[in-house]
């Protein structure tokens, strides 16, 4: 299976006059194509099949980069950022 790096990103929201974080992850190329700005150090490597179903180079809205399905294999403590 092929892997691809996607990033969190922001775009200016004219209706609220502020930058907003997208609910999608995107490749650098896709983010640049829509005029967004990549949030550096937010990159994650995911399976290529999770990208492009709705928009080329982007994940679906509210993509879960850390799915918690199946048998629990570790215990996480504290808050994650």
C-alpha cells in the first residue's frame, strides 16, 4: 500500500475575518492549490486510499488521523495536543 504525507492547514475565512483550521488534512500541493497555508510540523503519513475521495489531495472532513478501533494495545495518560 502506498503512503502519503498530509498536513493540517489554515485558510482565511472572509465571513469571519480570521484564519480557520480546515477540518480536512491535505497534501502540500492540494493546500497550495486552494490558497491555504500548511501548519508546519503537523504532517502525518497515511494510506493513499484515504486521500482524494472527495477532493484530490485532501481527506474527508473530520478525518480521524488516530483511529481507535479494535483491541486496546496501549494506555494513554495526560492530554494530547
